[in-house]
C-alpha cells in the first residue's frame, strides 16, 4: 500500500461531503499534521465510522472480560451496537445487539452475564449461538430459523478480541495473527483475570488520541510516572554527538536483552507494518529501566504471581500497536490494553484494562492502586494533551505543522494509513 498523489476517482453515487473529503485527502501534506476538518467535521467523523471503523478490525476487549459461558460485553461503534458472548462450548461470538423482531437493543450494559439472550421488549429469546429459540404469539407458520441474530466477525488473538463489521473483513488479519501469536502466546492472556478497567472520556477527536499514542516526543515533558520505567534513550530523540554514547549503550542493552529473551522462547524483534498493510500493526519487546520489571512507579512487578509459567520478572515490555484503535503492553506480571472508541467528532472513549494471573489474589499478590497508578496518571496527562490539541485545531490560526523526522515517524505512519484507507474506500465500489 502506498500513498499516491493521483486524484481519488469517486464512486458515481458520491455526494458533496465525499467530494470535500476527497479534496482534503488529496492535498494532505506528507510529514504534517492533518487539516482541521479531519478533527472537527461531523461529516468526516461519519466517514471515519463508515470507512475505518466499520471496515477494519477493531480491538474491543480482552477474553478475561468474558471468561465463562454466558458472559458478554457490548461495544458501540457509531450507531452499531455489538454484543460479544461466550457460548456453552467456550467459543466467543459476536452479534449485532439488535432484536430480529422490531429491532430493540438487546443488552444495555457494557458487561454482564446471561443464560439466554432475552429481548427486553417482547421477550424473543436467543441462545448463546444467536439462534432464536423462543418467540410467543407468532403463529404456527412462523419460521424461527429465519430470525437468528445477525453475526459480526470476531477473532480472538491470544486473548485480544477484535471484531469487524464489514461483510468481508480485511483478510490480512490472519497473517497478522499468525505473526503475532508467538509474541503474545507465552503471556497467556486468556488465563488472566481483569484486575481493573477504567474508562475515560476525552474531549477530542479519536485521531488525536491515536496520534498522541504514536509518539513519545511528549513523554519527558508530560509523563513523570511512565518515564520512570522507560530508558532515557529508548523512546526517541534527535541523534547527535551529545547522546551518541547513550543511544549506543541503549542499543547494546536491547541487543543483549533480545538474545536473553529469544533464548527463553520469547520473540522480541521489532515488526514495523503500521502503514504497509490494511490491518496495520507494529510490535517490539523493549527492556525497561531501573529494576526493569514492569510499568509501575518503582519498576518492580505490580503482581507477585507472574503470568503464565514465568519465573523471570525482567521480561521487558512487549508492545503491540494496531490500526486504527489499540495498543497493549505485555509484561511478566500483567497486561495493560487500550481500546479507543470514537463517540463524535470531538469526543472519544478510552478504555484501559489491566489483567493479572487469574489465581493472583488482590491485597496479597497485588493492589489495584499499585497496578494502575502509572497508566491512570499517564492517561490523564494524555487526555489533557488531546483536549489541548482539539481546542487548538479549532482555532482559525491552526495550520498543519511538521512532524519530527526522529520522534514522530509513527504519527506519520498513522496518518499515511488513515489517508490511504480513506482514499481506498472513497474510490471503490458501492457503500
Ligand atoms: O507507551 C505508549 O503506549 C505510548 C507510546 C509513547 C507514549 N505513550 C504513552
Ligand atoms: Fe425484541 Fe420485540 S423487539 S421481542
Ligand atoms: Fe502520552
């Protein structure tokens, strides 16, 4: 996938909003932040939902949120509510959260547990595989089998749950999954429990949330808690004589750590495919500073009971970033996952979930406060930055500014991916 400068050939049924969007996509200046309407326009927000969030694989939660048959979670992508349920055979399934009778929403809570899926309106009842098993008053000739719940595509990638609302989801997810499994599997996320989940509402566009996540240029100035565990030379700077030695030392630490972890069966090498495929992703396992164990205030493990069968605490942080809406950090003692859900042009939900070994005991092996303090602080700092950005791009003085070639390469990768995917959607068949 490459960014071309050729004009987008619009579908014949394209409207004025699409034409405006196509013009903005065509004139996007490489290496610069996006023009203001991408963050402010409700029409572009609707296009984001349609072309990005309804066509790509969206990270919605972790398997430990739904450990038992009947456990469910719901997620709203624009007007589409999706119900994710574990069935009696322990299979995860996703359905549109919409009754086949007169369309009532079925489950209103974000998370819960049920025996069958019973519509609150007239009690049509579906089993955990989405089959309509009971509907009163519908007569002898009514065919229940024609009224099963509409399915949504779902993949469980080693405990990370992705859904896709498209009829034909991007097929390259299977390759991404195959390449990521060896990295993720050793941490056994599916054998964890949720220790904490926090939702924050950001008064900003979802793309500002994602762009902010894709760089650490802002870390030194804003994240005193997170930077305790990050190596000073590990998150980017402009290389020069003043830091050449520090960078070389860090690179040596990475090399030595990778050799140690690879020998333990933990793949560590970086994969960099954020803007070169439909299901853009990136991964790398990086050493942590000081005690080097975990992203905590003292960099020691937050949970004494380690994940899986790990006996070694210093496994660094395995990070996994996906387009368009997630990032994750897998450590020896816990996993922290972030799901970004767009609510409107200027409002975004960020859901953070911390998981520990399912046998870990709160108050004995870990405390929620110690486990969550770094990312609660960091999320709040990032929320403020996103809100400042949202306020600033609304100003008449805002014009796209230049990215650092050293520390904002992944922000550019996010924008290149976004622009490419939007152009592909606008230029192709019926919508
Ligand atoms: O660690 C993260 O997930 C991102 C990357 C850089 C800044 N940050 C909060
Ligand atoms: Fe669901 Fe009537 S709308 S049973
Ligand atoms: Fe940040």
